[in-house]
């Protein structure tokens, strides 16, 4: 029975490797960093591409310790983008649990704010923010840069040769859609061989029980 269990585990690993030959989008977003052509060979764990959801961004800003304890996760904040002369309403997603001293000697704490992207926001833009508290408006003590909230790097799950490229750089891809298809005849052959061995062992077990 242990041989059968070991074979089943090996076959399951092979099935996952074969499934990994179809490289699919893990999230919906814009595709970048894909520098492959049909016929190229890739090895397992090679970085293939990046998908970025540009619909939401985040910034971690410093606020004076005088407002510590006066704001809560889920509350709204006004995020100002000086380069666009534009402001957007964001939501506080994280508050640091302690204050700390900056290099300039100020006592501050961190607040992470998530903002929806009305269309013009880009990663790397500098922002500042204001939060309304019961004691008035609290402004961030410095600027921070926007980062995309959800960006994922996709790596090859299997060795293989590129046989199809279904999407290109800067295209919008939906979660689950096919981006690349790889081929690896060795994996398919190994699975067939192991399937035959498993069938033989299971038959031997049945014969022994009879």
C-alpha cells in the first residue's frame, strides 16, 4: 500500500507540474515584463512577468504623535497629489501601534491609506494627506510615494518550451486567463509511465487479496 501511496503522491506532483505549463493570470491587471518568444525555454521558478492592478494605490504617511489614538482604521482621509493639483478620498487601512522619533527629532507614527484610482494616479507619485479628527484637521508631517496595492510576479511552475503567447505587455488581462502555454513532453511521458506502474500495483494488490 505504501508503494501505491508514494506513486499517487508522485503522480499528483506531476499533474500540478503539467497544469503549470498553462501560465494564467493570478489577478486582473496590466501585464508587464514579459520578454519571451515562441521557442524559448524556461526553467522552473524563473520570473516570467508581472501583473499590476492599477485600480487602487496605497501610501504610508507619517503623522504627528499628537493625533495618536484619535484616528481609526476605516475612517476617511483626503490624499493630495501636488503634481496633479488633485485630491482623492482614501480609507485608512493600517495604523502603526507605536510612535517613533524621526531623524529630525519629530515624534510620529505611520498611517497607511488606500485610495481608488480615478485614472491619472501612477505609482511613484508623491502625496500628502489630511485626516479629520474631533480636534480638527491633522496633516501628514511629510510626503510619501504611492504604490500599487496589488502587484504580483508570476514565476514558472515547470520547465518547458514556450509554444503559445496569448497576451502581450501592457495588455489588460483578467484573472484566470491564459497568458503563456509551455510544453514539456517529458512530464507527460513520466505521468503515463507512473500511471501504468500504479495500475500494475493496484492489480497486484487485488490478486493478492483474492
